[in-house]
C-alpha cells in the first residue's frame, strides 16, 4: 500500500493512528508452523538467510503458530538514507558473510495468523492482534530484533513534532477502519515538514 503525501493533519484525526516513518527495506515475512521462514522483498527476493538473527527469532515463533507480517527491516534507528542503504546492501551480499550491523524487523501489520486471513479486519483490530501476538510468545521477540511499530491514537501533531525532533522524516496516518489493501492508498497519509 503506497501512502499519499499530504501537508496537513485531517480534521477527523480521531479516526486515524499515527506512526513514525522508518527508513529501511520493506518486506513481507512468512512464518510457517513447524519451522519454515521466508522474508520477501518488494522485488520478490527471499532474503531470510541474509539476516540470521532475525531468522532465528522468526523460526522460534514458528514452533506453534504461523504468521504473515508486513514490515520493514532497519539498522540503527532507521532514520537515514545511509541506514536504508546498509540494509539493502546486506540483502545483496552472500549469506555466509557475517553482517557488520545489527538489524531489526519492525512489524507494521499482521495479515494472517494460523491460516486466518486478517486483511479484511479494520486496522484497529489488526493492530490489537499484532501487539498481542508479539507480546504473548513464550520467548521475547525483541531480543531477536523483532518489534511491533509504536503508534498513537491521539495528539498526532505531537507525534509529528517528536519524530522530526529525533531526526525521522515524518509520520504516516492510517485510518482506524481501513482494511489492508495494495490498491486503496487513501488509508495512509504521509506527513513531512512543509517546505517554505
């Protein structure tokens, strides 16, 4: 789903959540119950072997359940173009070369759980399930760099100001009732500093 660009927070902002824009490599993660894991980039390449620590964490998650996550792989704090380039460069290297950086997977959305298609659920419901599943595992996904993206349901102006102060490029607003779709971009609004 490609976010629209806008310079203003909508008047009906109570119907949106806000998330920081991370600079990294967008990926869909397939976790199959019993051990199989794929990390598929936008060009259709499976790069799971290039990120061994993430693979280890995803594999542990596959012990009893299956998942499909939409998310982004970052290094550092996921702020800069340089950090994004480091992730993309790592994805192109032979897997046997030890990565020089620490990588994290920021889970943005949960599309499937145990074969159940969640894409038609409202975003608010998918977010609850995403947070719940990443917190209820028998191990701590964050120890493997697997995190759910933080979000706010109010005070989006403050979220934007805080993101810019920390060096991020802006925030994305998503409608709470929005269904997951690659062809309905009005669900997302990208807010960046207005150029004078």
